[in-house]
C-alpha cells in the first residue's frame, strides 16, 4: 500500500487575487486535501500562487517551507526572483504551518506523536501531488516543467514527493537536515 496515493477526486482549487505588480500576479489559494487528515483543521490546504502576468503557462516551481511560519519568508523572496525569470511558483503551507495546525497540536509543538508526524508527511506529499494535478490539468505547467524546492523540513517532504511522482522533473533541497539552525547556533561548525 502506497501511503502517498489518493483517490481521483474533483480538483477544487479556489484562487483569489491578493496583489498585482508590474508583470506578475499573486493569488491566495485553498483546496481540499486528497485524504482526510488526523484533524479537520488540516483538511484544507492553503498556499500562494505567483504567476508571471504575461503568460498563463510555463515552468512551475512548488515551494515547500520548513518547520514553522518563519521559513515562508525566504520562499516568498525566492518566488519574486523566479517571477523575474518568467517562472511561476506555488508556495504550499504545510500542515505544520499555523494556518493549518489544530489548537490541540499547537500547544505541544514540536512534540508530535509518530502518527501525527506520519499524517503530516502524508498530507504534505499528497498536497504537492494535487498541486501537480491542478497545474497539468489547467495548463499552468506541462509535464516536465514542474520542480519542487524544499527548505529544511520541506526538503524532506519534497524528496518524498519527487520519489513517488514522476511528473516532478527536478528538485532542490535547501538546508535539509535535522534542526540545522540549532546545529549552526550551538555546534562547533558555527565558529567557521
């Protein structure tokens, strides 16, 4: 049994324009998850879609943040840089993001049960795969034009998504490791 497979259901992506700049558009997006999660609060995926204004089709980078909300900021900056190169991006908020975390889980972070960790990974990977479904079915991107870029925890999740979905043709993992911020702060490598 593949924990990252999901039933073929209708794609219901809701896009709302947040901001329009010179030559680009930024949308807030939400869509139902493909599989019910451990907690109902996580059953709606959220994110941001950055699109070059001139074209509705082209390469797409799916950006996957790390632990906590603070790691979304560098990926927003990366999305702006990708726009200048004519590349659209979709910044996915993981189930570990505050906008999707149930209050009962938020109180005891990062002490999740093994089942909650597994559920979070499962939902995250299937959310990425649903973004690929949406992008290929709407013409946002074609097969072979989709990449994932994961930061820290997002690098782990992106690697799994690349391993199970052949439609993702490239990927980059940034700072993928176990608590790299703490290692740099407290470890001897930080001195260098």
